[in-house]
């Protein structure tokens, strides 16, 4: 027993010394690059982590309010530079708002890959397979990614999306039915409801899983999705993820994650197995959902396993639901705070509907101003505040910026979409920025990222938001129950979401 204790102490000592020396040498090797200084305290082996947490505390961003993107942007402004390097144990992060750098990194996706998911914290969490290592979101950029993207592209083209119009319309109608029963409430949290709407649309359009997610205020899948986001957030925030890895910490949360992943992956695996069997027995059968396209494209391939396909549906279900719910809710909040713009949306929606009860797919192209509002919401409040890529093994210079080899390049979506040089008065909600004929400078607007690896579901997301919001504004007149609240508080982890919900009142 005593020898074991001594061995643990010795191993810990050796590890700390190694981290100190390796971090110091890495810092010395990058001394020719503009960087943020490492504080000379006993905590310096953590690189800039300690300093960033201190800066976040000064900004009032602690706990659930801590935002990596806001802190790094504040530090950039203090340094009065477009780009700088942040140091962490074993890695350097290059933070940049330089448009030429952003353009090169997003476009040259074969040189600047995504981080190997096995080195990240999304593929597996506490041994549980979450987003996996071969999914479209997490795969670094190898041949597996190219094959999967080619396989999945047809399922997200506009021609196929037309087939999903009926399912989206049904969910929008159910939303309005649900809200009709809530009219007596003075304040309704529309964000919580939109999460259920987005979940139902993803499940229905994604893999024909019919369930009443909207009218029932809770469901196993809904609770599982919430648990996954909550525990992933905790795993990121718990002292940089270190304390979450300790076996005696957060046992209840880890159990919830395990149960949630088992439920969701089990559901997807069962659906996949059943559908693949059906398709093999009747090759002409068509289910008209995203899953059918993916299976048919994968029928004759041994490159991808069922678990790999589950990875993509995990992303489609969890991330697709969350991001679209955020966008729809915050668009409503912005219009709530700008009644003159809201009136223009209502006028357009009523004109497009005319005497009809339902919109046709072709009608969506006439909702021009509503789409401008959605895009302006995505500019001001992108659900993903930043993206990242990994530089090659050797140093690279882009537009005069020397990027060290094997560093992580941080591309801050919200910060770039708020730069005065490209977006005058960036904190003003102005949908006319996206009016027909207006030119947007490339790589200054990328809520779905950019380049070949931009979000495959972006057309799906915009279509969903237009269908749901158009029905909402066609049906209800609503008011602001809290006019004194003029700022939207957000909490950030995987996504930047409303911290305390989005509340509306509906006129009788």
C-alpha cells in the first residue's frame, strides 16, 4: 500500500515536471509570434487558462455565463491586434479575425483539417460514445469524411427538401395548437417550446419517427437530449474538464449521460436495422426521409458501420434540434423588441398566405423579408460562436501571419460578424443588410461555417425556421411581457443559447 502511494506521488511529480518543461519549451519556440503572455505564477504550466478565467471573472463571465469566445475577443481588443496566440498545456491556439486568414483556412480544407476527435472531447465522454470519431461533424477530413459527405449530400438538396414540407407544416400547426391552450399565461417561454418543435421536425423528417413531442411537454428523447447538453457543458466547464475525468466526481451526471446515450443510440440503431432490412427485402420502397437517402447510398459500402451512421444521426438530432430552436426563438425575441420590423414580417406573411390555410414549398421563396430577419439573427446571435481548424505540422504564413505548426486556429463567428469594418453599427438589428442585391463580403458571414465543410443542413434549417415562424406570425398577435429587459442573456458551451428562456405573451 505504501509503495503504491509513493509510486503515485512520484508519477504525479514526473508528470507535473514534464508539463512544466514541455509548456515552457513550446512557449519559447513560439517567441517570434505575437502572443498573450503566460502569467509567471505557480499556475503557469496551465498556460493562459488561468489568465483567461481571471479575465472572464473581471467581465462577470463565470460559471454557466463563461464564454470562451467573448473572453478571447476582449483580449484581442486589449492587444489591439487581429491575431494572437494563446497557450494551453501541450497546444497553442491562434485566435484571429483576419478575413484573408479565415478565407484561406476555411477554403483549404485539405491542409487545415478539423481536430482529431480522439484528441477532443465530443467523440467520447467518460468512455461513452457521443458524437463519435467518424461523423460529419467530428471527422478530421480524411477519405472517410469525403465519402460520407458525398453519400449524404442528396438528402439535403433543395429538390429533396420539398418532400419534407408537409411534415414541417404539420409540426408548425401543432405548435400553434399548443400555444392556443397557453393564451391565459402572461409569459410563455417560447424557447423551451421551440426545442420540442425542432425535435419533432428532426425526428419526423430525419427518420420518420412519429411521436407527439410538441403537445407532450416531456418525452424520453427530449429528456435525453437535454441531459446530453447539460453533461457535455459540465464536462467542458469543470476546471477545463480535468475534474470531470476524476472517477469519484459527478457520478450522477455521468450516469445520466450513459443512460441518455444508450437510449438515443439504441433508438437509432433499431431504426437503422429495421429500415436496412426493409430496403433489402424491397429495394423499391421509399420512406421519403433523410435516413432513407443515407441507407440507399450506403447499401454497397463496407467503409462505414451502423455505429458510424448513428454518429451522424446523433449530430443531426442533437445539434440540429438545438441550433434551429435557438435561431427561431431569438428571431422572435428580436422582432418582439422591434415592433416596426415585426409589422413588416406580419404583412409579408399575410400577403404570401393570401386566402390559403397552408403554404406551398414554392411560397417559401416569397418570404424574402422573413428570411432577412432570420439571417440577421444568425449574424448577431450565431448558435455556434466559433469554429476551429488544425494547422499542418509545419509553420504556415497567411497574409503575414505566421501560424505555428500543429496549432489550433480559432475562427470566431460572432466576433467577425460584429466587426465594424464590415458591418456598420453591428449591434443594431437591421434585416436590410440582407436585402436582395446587397453584397456580403465573403467570409465575413458564416453562421453555418464556410467552405467545403460548411453545415450540410443549412438549407434544412432555414426552411424549417421559415415554415414555423410564418405559421406563428400568421396565427398570433403577441406582446412583450418584460419590456424592461432590453438585452438577451446567453450561456455558452457547445452552443450559445438563451440563458433564462425567451418569454412572450399572446393577445386574446
